[in-house]
């Protein structure tokens, strides 16, 4: 009982540290932005930083907490981006309140992505490891290629959809509005994503993830990750928890896609290809698998780093690659991790000694 209370207290302390880091980041960024001192290239990075942080945290639920390897996370972002952008374009003249319309678009994108996450997970419940990675990779590529060939528009007679430009031209009237233009993607979506909204969604994503991990459900999920046979033996419903985690992760990936779509004048499905999924996975691995705090910190650092290193010109990607290697070694080398823990413990011990000595002097 004592150990359990100590573990709960430690988890609560770590959660508050995570929330504190987020609060400091938000306050610092907002003050820097409002003061007018923030360079223009960095103001454009604020929403994408939050977007990819949300994607990294949500993927860590699958990779780090559940223990499954997913290589199609960008596919769920794609679904969220396209479904929300279609909604916004269709109802732009009906729902004139930008904030309300964007809030509904967030729900649309998140729910569509969650539904697809649930449906994709059903046939692959018994897969794991490389097999699951291949299936999720194929899903992401299928979603991207489907959106690349879809043409969608709206005119007086309603929605018109086709899978090639010639057929679309035949069925679409001249006064209609094209929403999805095949491989050209979507153009003209209102730019409703703001830094404050994006950060609030990031905070919610982190809070939900931490609460899930520290809950009874989270402990069951981690038991599945550590030993599936033992978990099944004690009565844990593995398919249930696997579906739950995939659905939650897909929902937040969809929200990230909504933020992405409403931060640009135009975008296409090519932005959500295999490379995007690998990039998000890199954030998760370098931040620490299962480490929610590390996921958003790694995403922020690694996404902003190319812009920070722009001053070194052609060498910036070289420095970027070196930093990736260093972060990988520091965060995943057992020897360095043990040294770091011993150093922290030693500093705490010295701090307690200093406090005790000061108390004795008094």
C-alpha cells in the first residue's frame, strides 16, 4: 500500500512538472509573440510546432504505451485534414462564426480519424511487430493515394464527386465550387488555426494521455505491452484495450490534421506520405518511447531546428543529423541513462545535506 501511494505521488509530481513545462513554453512564446520581438519565420512555426507535438504525443500512446509499431499515423492526420477542410468549405457561407465553424471542424476531423482508426484496428487485432507496421504503412499510403485521385465539388444540385478530371468536368456545372482538386489538393480553406487554439489542443492531448497512462485502463494497456500472454491469463481483454488506444490516438492525430489544414491556404495529400509518418515516429523515439513529455519536447526542438540552423547555410542539415544521433544516444543508451539518474540522485542528496546543515546552524 505504501509503495502504491508513493508511486501515485511520483506520477502526480511528474504530471505537474509536465504541465509546468507546457505553461512556461506557452507563456514565454506568447510574451515573445505579443512583444513583437519574435522573428516572422518563427511566428509561422508556432501552429506547426503544436501540430506535430500533438501527432507525436498521440503516436506515443500506440508505440510507447500499447507497444505496437504504427507507420501510418500521417494517414489519420490526412483524414482529419481533408474531412475538416471539406466541412469548412461547404459550410463557409452557412456558419458565419469562424470560431464556431472551426470548433465543429475539429470535431469532424477528429471523429472521422477516430472512426477510421477503429475500423483499421479491427482486422489487425492479432497482428504485432513488423506485420502491424506493414499494415499501418499500407493504410497510410492507400489513404494518401485515394485523396490524390478524388475530385469533389458543390453546385446548385449538390455535391459532385469523381475519380478523374474528365468525368468531374462532365458532371460539374460551370458556376460550381471545387473543393478537392485531385492531386492539387484543397485550396482556399480559411486559416482559422491560431497558436492559442493549437496550444490548448496540445495541452488537452497531453492531459488525456497522462491521465490514461496513470489510470486503471492505462495500467491494463501497459500490462498488455509488457506481456500479452500474462495479461490475457489474468483476464485482461486485449482487443478491447488495443481498440481503445488506437481510437484515441487516431482522434488526436485527426485534430493535428485539422490544425494543419486550417493553417495553410492550400495543401495536398502528398504532405501526409510515408516520410511524414516516419518523421513523427522519429520524434517519439528521440523523445523517449513511452515518455509523453519527451515526445512534445523532441517534436518542438527537431521541427524548429532546421529554421534555427538556417544561418549556417548548407551545413544546417549536417548539424541536424549530428544532433539526431546525439539525442538518440543520450535518450536510449542505458549507461548514460544510469549516469544521469545517479547524478540527479547525488544532486538531491547534496541539496538535502545543505538544507540540514543550514537548519543545524540556525
